[in-house]
């Protein structure tokens, strides 16, 4: 009897229904390809340059200092020094008083902040509007919460004068956007500056979204992880600061993007207590809390930036200046070999048009894999340069309309960007010889 029961295999399905259809993940596949073949990885979005000295020194102090309690649990919803300084900082940015204990919550990176939002605010059958192209976790997270994603694309309007396109040339059609709102709409996800395009939504565009949110009584989940990374004198406008929006908006931020330390996984949510109380319920029943010592170091980083706010030596002023130079370098390299870059106004990503390279990539008859995905795989295997296909940032319904683009990350050391440029130059010579 015992041997029979040991051999008996489970016949009932083990997978929860909410995981159906969301098991594939672009990053798993492309990270593996990059690790296997790439000489230069401009695919994944993380800097290969060090985090600022003041931040790593704060971590060292926290580790070696006399306060042994920094190795223990802290307050579940955020280390008190961190939520206090975040509240002070966002009071400045939003022009309103914030309570650090009820208007700020610390999460395991912005990723967990997003998960908390969808789990806490989206119900079975609720619709959530997602603007395409979108950061790829939005769709599966909405589905896991039982919601239905509704997609509305940014549509490119290329400039007529033959100039390079800018991310500002990708725009929402106001009538199309309005048509997506219904009594089933619970929330809209806004990502500005946008990954992968680098689009920084203008005041007019945000005003349009805000008007529709107020009219239809809809929440806004505002992913602002690249808030400090804006270029060419552009300004990042926070939708929560627009009329009628504070009460219905959850702002998501990230120390990983803000301080170039993506592996620390410290993120936050800022918003009204009536929304955050539900996020706290999800948080306390999932991760409980984030690494105390990393929160302590990030708090010190923010204290420094609060003192230097708006001054030239502020990291939040210096980093975008550095990244703008790197962006311009990559734009030039890509343009020089005939890939048409779309100049990003923000983030550390850049999308390039690869249609002139169609003849380089062997055609696969009867394949339903989009061209950009085949191109990116071919490029990493044959040229040693890793990038991500843009169609990965679109829904199934729309991905075949945007298969002539790939995404590069330019938050890299000069040596990395130069190595990428060398690969591109050599490729160009091979094409012309």
C-alpha cells in the first residue's frame, strides 16, 4: 500500500488559473541569449557604471556603524527615516503636505509597488487602460488580479522634413483614448517618462488623461521611476499635481533608477491614505518589508539630495547631464550606420528603426515570430550586440504593427558604448564592401 501511494502521481491541475497564458517572459529568453552570445549588452535596463559614492558610503556606514538594529526588521511599511525624507521631498514636488506614515509606503523595488497596486485596486472584471508601448509586466499583473487590460497605442507622426523622429512625435489620439473609458474602467496606467520610448508626456497630454479620469471616476497608477532622467531642458510633470488627480493617483518611484542602484530593490508609493491603506494590506501579506540597511542608505541619499535640491552639484542634476551625452553618442552611432534612432526625451532607453536592415536577416517562412524579435536574436548571435525587440512592449493584438524597432539602453560606461559603436561601424563596412 505504501509503495503504491509513493508512486501515485498527482492528476489534478496544480497551476492556479490566474497564471494561465502569462508564463512566457521576454526577459528570461533575451537575458539568456545576451549572457551566451553578447560582447556588448545594451538590452537590459541597468547601468554598468557605479552608483554614486555618497550612496555606497552611506551603505558602508550603515553596515559598519554602531547601530546593530539596522540588521533587524524595521517598520513594515517603510523605515521611518526613509518615509520621512520621501514625504519631505514629495511635499516640495507636489506642493502639498504629506504624512510620512500614511502617504508613503516603501516596497521591494517599483516592481512590487506595481504588484501591490494591481492586487489592491483591481477586481475581477475591472478594465485597466494600458498605453502602448508599455513596460511588459503591466499586462500579466492586471490579468493576475482578475482584471482585463484595454490597450491604446501611442501613434508615431514622423516629421516631414527628414529629421530624426523624437519620442514626442509618438502621441495619443484623443478620440481613441476617450473611447477606451467605460463604466467598467477602474484605472489607467501612466508611465512617464515612458519605457521603452523615452516619451515625456506634456502638460496637455496629461491634462487630457486627467480630464478623462475625473469624468469617469477612474484611478491613475502613475509609474514615474525615470522622473529625474529627462533631457533637453524638458520638465517631468507629475499628474498627481493636476486638478482633481491627487485623490485618485498612486505615484510609483524607484531608488534603483534614481540612484543608479537597480540591485538594491528599494521602491516606493506616494498617494492618498484612502488608496495606500489597501496597498498596505497586500504588502503586509506578501513581502512584509524590505531590507532595512538598503532603506537606511537610500534615506541618507535623499537627505543629501534634499539639501542640494536644484543646485548644480545635486546628483539629480548631474545624472541626466551625463546620460544626455551618452544618449547623443548612441544616437550618432546608430544614425551613422543607417538605423534610425527615435530621440528619447527621458529614461535611459532609445528605440531605433531597423527596417533598412531587412536584407541582413534571413527570412523564416511560416514563422509567426515578429521581425524585430528575429532581428534581435540574429544580431546578438551574429554581431555580439544585445538589444530588445519593441514588439515585446505591445499586446498580442498590436505587436505586429510595430515590428521594425528595437530598444537599446544607453546607461552604460563610455567603453561599453564605444564597443557597441565599433560593432556597428564594422557591420556598416561589411554591408558596403
